[in-house]
C-alpha cells in the first residue's frame, strides 16, 4: 500500500485558539501538512488552562501536535511584514478569531485572494458568517444552548439542562472544517482556484441533531405551531424548564424507547442495547427470555403493552452482571455493550488494536497517552506528529523559512514582534 500522506506539500498558517481550528489543524498535520501556528506572545489561551509547566497543558497537547509555533504580536508595527511573508507561502489559512478581527488583520479570503488566488481560507464562527447573530461571540456551551443540542443531550443538573464534559460542537466543527479544506484542495487540483471554507459551531450542533432537524409540514406543522404558542404562554407564566422540555413534540417510537434502544441497569453497572430492526428486536427479546407479541401482530394498547414489558425486561436485566448479558447478547448477534467510564477506554484493548491512541515520551512530561489520528488512509497516510516544540524555540527557523535573511531575522526579533525562547 502507498505510504504517501494526503497533505504532503500543503502549507497551513493557523490562527487558531481553543478547539475547533486547532484540532482541524492537527488532523491536517497528521495527514502530512506543514502547519505554522501563530500565537500571541504569551501563548495560545489553551496553554494556560490547568498548565502542566513549560507552556504546556493537557488541552494544548491534545490539539496541537505536529505543528510549528510562532509567537507573534499581531498589533506590532512589524507584524504585517512577517504575516505577508508567511501568507505568501500558504496553501491554506485557518481562523477562528473574534468577529471582525480577521478583516482587521487582512486575512479574510476576499482580501488574500487578490494577491494569492490559489489560497484557501477556512473559518469557524460561532453562529455563521451572516444573519443577525453573525457578529456575536460564542463558545461550545453557549451554542449548545442556542441550538437545542443541550436539551437533546438529555443531561440535567439541579433541574437545568447542561452540556457534557466534552465540547462536542467544537469537535464536530473541527471535523467539518478539515473536510471542507480537503474538498477545497481537491477542487484546486482540478481548477487552480482557491476558495473560502466556512463552518460554524451552530451548524455543527445542528448536524449532531440531524435526526431531529426535519419537519414534515402536513404532519408536524400544526403540532409545532401549537407548541410554540403554548411555550410563549408557559415562559410568561414561569412554567419550569423541565416541564417545557417534557411537553416538546417528539416523534417517539414507543417500542424503541421502552425496550429496544436504551440503557439498562445491571447487577453491577449499566448495559447499552440498540436494536433498530425487527430481526434484532426478535433476537434480543429471545436472548433475555421474554416474548413481545407486538413484533408479529398489532396490540390494542401499545403504550400499556410496552410499559408492562419494560418493567419485566428491566427486572430481568438487573438480575445478572453486565458481562453476563454482553456474552449472551454477543452470541445472539445483538448490538450491546457495557457502559464504560471514559478513563477505562484508555486501557481498552480494542482501541489499542486499531491504533486509536498515541503513546509517546514527552520531553518534559514523560509518558503521555493521547488520541491518535481520527482516520486512517492505507499505511501511514495519517501519522501522529510529535508534540509542538517548546514555545518560541522555532522562531528563528520559522522566520528563515518564510524567506527572511539572517540580518532581517535579527532585526525582527530585536523589534519585539516575535519573542524567541533562545
């Protein structure tokens, strides 16, 4: 098989902070791209979230491997000269700046394309590039609330919806951005033209709810309209949020929710079961020693039938351990798994067998385990890169790569726009 990496020869200038753009840049670096990450002189914000020392944090480690970091004061008088040199070498520019900043710095696609028609600019915003909320700041938690994803996730704390510990809209936006950039590069190979790639946390959050993002007007329109009217009155009258959520129209399948697609308490933990097809439902109900007449013929009271069956199945599942049920359901060909805690998966042999984690020796932190590349292409198409070198240590090398003569490198360093560590 080919060992060529798909983004070999592609140069990316990344203006990324926190998650969406940095993780997209890391994925592209895993694929062979040369990524120069522009950071403030004090370092990208995620370096300072629970820092581990040496300008590193867990948050920075997991989203920035394989990159080359340049500390640059974007407001300095020399910054424009440095940016112009870097951008002249760029195939791709990635940004997730606050609204308006990219235009101020001259790194919007429309600004760059005049001089660099082959450049591709990928951008992540909170709510999209247009519309009444386009200029608003936003992060994952805010967008999960705005999009409905927080309610869809079903997590409640102190009576209020809350997001999980993983900022899933951020990571989905990163994946969409990397996909869009790959598509734009493929188009450029055929047309010679660069382009603009846009995605947003809002779009990512909606994509994660794709099962719910549909309205058949003839069936759903009246229900949705009636609920909207009730919701306005409910909020004005102080109806608790939990009741608002409970009253929301849903296209629920009673059998799925009650018995066939859900989690169960077992004797020692929890079991997840997903039986979407009639054949899987028949296998499941037989494997646990029950019967469901509704699988073969209509029943008069569907909700009553499944309420009784639910209680019976719950009692049965609770009588044995998770592993006992998993063995029985695996043998029957039923999709099922114990519910793992996140820390357990780090030592699970299944991810290890598929190179889903990267284990490496960090120069200052020692042994570290992180997620590997999220895709594989043949042998070596995506390869996890090393940790980003110590902050500022590559400043001279990056300026020289950008085309500056040695005397100009020393001039720019002395001027303070770039701060090296040595």
